[in-house]
């Protein structure tokens, strides 16, 4: 299990970071295995405090 901080949107390393707000995720969760975010997507947090992908609204960009 690895830890995710839903406030900073980063991985938490026990002993180095504060783990009080961390959410536990399996080692093979996409947050730890993706090398990059898909085009048109941004990192967000769902109701459970887990990382989620959110579509970016580009309707105002030309």
C-alpha cells in the first residue's frame, strides 16, 4: 500500500511527510503507475479522498 495526500495531490512518504491526511491506495493504482496525465485531463480528488481524473473545460480557449 502507498499513500496519497488529497490536499497536495502528491504521494506521501511515511517518515518524511505528515501522514495524517493521507489516503491508502494499492501499489498498482493508476496514480502511481501513469507516467503522465492524458491530454485534456487534470488531477482531482473524489469524495473518498482518492486521486481522480477530471476533464479540463477548454471551451473558452481558441
